[in-house]
C-alpha cells in the first residue's frame, strides 16, 4: 500500500524506554517537594493510563491543587529523563538510521511529555527528520490524548496533509490507536519476548527492526 506519511511512537521505537523506577522516583520527589507522602508507583500507572480523575481525587485528599501537582510532576519527570541522556543511560536505537533514507513526510506521536520528546530529538540530532511532533503534557487535555485515543495521530496527519499513514509503535496500545485513526500499523518487536502478550491486537505489519520499513514502503 502507498502511504502519504509515516508516524512513529517515540519511547521504545526511536529512543530507549525510560525505566519506570526512575519515573516513580521523580513522582516521589514531586510529593516530597509539595510536603506530602503519596504512592509514586500507583500515580505513575494512573498517568500512563491517562486517568486524570484518580490523580485529581488523590490530590484533593492530600490537600494539593491538582494543577500544581501536575506542573511539579512534569518538571521532575522532564528533569529525570534529561539527566538519563546526559549520563549516557539512555540512547537512540541504532536502526533509527534507516529513517534518514525514507522519502515520506515523517512525524512523531508520543505519550511522553512534549518537552522530553523535543529535547531528546535535538540531543540525538534527529529533530530535522520529523516535520511534526506531538506529545502529551500532564494536563487534563494532554492525558485525554494518550493512546489508544487517536487525536494526536489525526492531528499529525492533518499537519502533514496526509490522507493515509503508517503508524510504527512497540505496544498493543499503539496498534489500537492506529486502528482508531483508521490507518495501518507496524508493531515493532525488538526481542522475542516483546510481543508475546499481543493477542488482543492485529497489526498490519509485524517487524523486528526499523530496518524493515523500506521494504514495506516501497
């Protein structure tokens, strides 16, 4: 099939995924800086699910303004991920080099914070490859747009003036988001283990490496 554009998830596709324990630590510092004690790991799962209502209820119980908590959490999580890159603990994948050979308009659609995505693209010299970049800030609207919601995919396609697109992701939720947007998906499984629980989704393509993209896009 011919595609007008190719869209990519970010973490696990373009760059290595941030360790969840580091993000939990960032949320732990968020509670501490606001003078409270809260369940960092549970809060991280709520953010991953885009469950703003649960976060708001917890903030109300702890006597914290929700927007204040989310702003501080965003600062801590952005800082944590920047530090990982600066310390060499997180890098771009080698097979991202193949993206430079693609002739299609390219975009990023990520659930990570837009500041993190832009910062890491600049850090790894990849920013010029992508004409449009969408992330999810820690706001009610930003959390609502987390996948499988297709809003950001559709916005990226509009930005690229694309009627058809291929979305490349590494999780079942990426395939679901592509399905919701009415476009094809390529599920990236870099190891034999990553994909064993993907029984609920059926991607258009299943690839072990980004190096397989040119053959799909011919």
